[in-house]
């Protein structure tokens, strides 16, 4: 028992001392000190702002191009200015064909309405098969005949500018004529 009592006393009197040695004249270390994440966040924010500005700079020419295309579409056919609709006007018939076979009757009504600057309710389109369409324009009069059939007319450019929205390329298959006139098909 003496041995156990001596061991017990030795454990109670045992002091643990930790010796930490910090030299006062130690050279500075080359590892950077952490000063927080403020600097890192600032650099990251600057990089994100630069990326955003670069994306805007790359996208601005495409926006300008689209705006110019929209302006060209809207100004392609200045027909409407001097031609008010009249109820007495004879209906005008016109034949159109879509080379790319992609446009629908409703889309064609929208294209004609925008190209001529007329009300959509004045345009009727009947599909004749194989993407040929019979177009009837009412309440507009003879100015439509001149706009479609005149040499150097911008009608085809104007309607194709509208039809590009629907991936279509339109061709006049039958020249415009009054409803009571005989059909005029282009020569073979």
C-alpha cells in the first residue's frame, strides 16, 4: 500500500509546465497575414463589373443591328399616308407563294398588313396548297394595285422584310388585279 500511496502522492504533486518559446528577435516570415475577406470581395466585385461591361460592349452591336432592321421593316412601305380606306373600293386579288414553305395564312395576313400599312381586317388569305395563297384586300382601292404591280415597287421587299420573322421568302405568283378582272399569271 505504500507503493500506491506514493504513486498517488506523486500524481497529485505533478505539475505540467508547457514551455512555449517565442523568440523576441525572430526574422519576419514570408507568409502573408490574413486581413479578412474585404480585399478579396473587392477584387471579385471589380472582376464581375468588368465582365458585365465587356458583355454589354459585345452585345451592343447586335442590339443596334436589330434596331436598324426593325426600323427598315417599319419604313419599307410608306403606302398608307395618302390612302384612307373606303367602303366603295373594289376588292383586290393577289397571289403569293412561300419559297421556304414555312408561313401560315394568319402570319401572311400580318405580313401584308404591316407591309402595306393597312388594317388586318381588310386582308383575307386563302391557302391553295403547296404554300400558294390567294390574297384578297378589301376597302383599300386601286393604290394597292399600283403598290404591288408598279415597276421598282418596294412591296416585295416590304412584305419579305415582314415575312423574315417567320422564316419565309415570298414571291408574287399572280399580279394584283381587281376582283372582276381576269387572272394574270406570270409568264412561264
